[in-house]
């Protein structure tokens, strides 16, 4: 199926997915991939489906969605492999623009050193790049790239693309316990993001069954460290968690507990901010925080002399 959804996405609103790559052809075989190990590792761009076929499939899907009275905020290339392996990507984007809906591409960025890939990505309204590591050996451990790929070329390609891209650029960093969560690697990633200057940098950790069963999510302390260090480089307002949160957005939460958990699922809150939230709610006091900690829904953290609170990560015991 070429088109799927739309599905709710905190990054993209209501996103209608475009699966332009057969499962599972990719330039990486990431240890944490929820789709399992890559069937065919490749760096060769090729035609998988005719451009007009992809367009027609998505056009029909959009019409079906509209008949149901639903909306679509983004048409998103998020296939079962790496979307930039599709040599028709640029043509498909040009055709899909006639539908009048913003277009997003979720890519691992592995082919962005190529000029034709940069040209194709530049046609999108939003591009998401994967930045899991800066150190060469860490990158090879976590993303398990095709042998022909060179990490320095990819990182330089990302920086070059960011300089010329006028639309929305976001990044996603997937942290795996014991692999890329050292203080040094977090610092190195943050410094790179400072140069890249994305509109938003998302911090993630595996919350679904990964390709390798030994893969474990990071703990809350490492997540908080990444948030603080990233924030120093690009601004706290540009950093968010993306860790399998499934509740309501905090603006529509019904109770102060839901509000607190929904906010701290996106980013940690300092103690004084939590107290202000409770005071303004006029319906709760600090006992709510203590209860949520006792129920293992919230966790207390220390960073540079301040207390922070964040929602407990799924998948951790």
C-alpha cells in the first residue's frame, strides 16, 4: 500500500504516510529499528514505482480522507526503507504539490552528500534528518550503515543542505543505552546540532520492540542530560522528547495530573515551573507530584543544582 493514514503526529499534525520504498530496503540497518533488520542494504538510487502511480495512489487516498470529513496537514514520505533511495522522489514531490498539502520527508540523511538528493529534499516543506552519532565508530554501531557510506561526507552534506534549505528542518536522535548515551557523544551531537541549527531537535529512545533484542532504552537521567545539553546549543524551546507519548496534548488535558504528565512527556520541568503550574491550577498541591512519583509515572532528576521532573519513560523498569 502506497498511502496510509492519516495518523496523528506531534511533529506533523495529521500525517498521511507515503510508502515509496518496498520493505525493507535501506542504506542503514539500525539496531533499534521497529521494522526489524534491513532485508537489502543499498545506497543505489533506483525507480521502485512510477511517479504517476505514486501520485494517483495518494490523490485517491486524499479524496477518500476528505469524503470522511477528515483533514491532512502533511503528506509524509515515511516508508519501510530510506525514502531518498527512490530516484523519482523529486518528481513525485512536484506532482503531489498540486494537491495543495504540505510535504514532509523523514530521512536518515545517509545520501544527503549527493547533490541530486539535496535537490530533491529541497522541494519539501519539512525535512527530518537522523543524527544518532558524531563519532564514527558509534555511528557504525548504532546505525550499521552500508559499507560505502562515509560519515564525514554525510555530516558535511547535512550542513550544506541546512544552509540552503529555507523551509522547516528538524532532527531526530535515537539514544540507545550503552551505545550513544555517553556524556561525550551527547556533547558532540549537541555541538553539531548547534551548527545545523534545526527548527526543532527531537530526542528519542526505543519504546517498541527493536531489531536487536539486546537494545535497551536510555534512562531518564540520560534523557534529561541530552535535553539540557542540546538546549544550550540550539535553545531549550527547540528541543523536545519524542518517546512514545500517547496521551492528550497538555492544552486539552482534563486534569492537573494529565497536564503535568503531558508537558513532562515533551520536556522536563524545573521544580519552580511545576509549583507555578500547581498554583495557577488552583486544584492541586505538591502532594500530586509526590503521588505521581510513588505511582512511578513521574521521576525527579537533578541537573546543575536544580530539580527537574519528567514523565517516566515507557519500557524502563
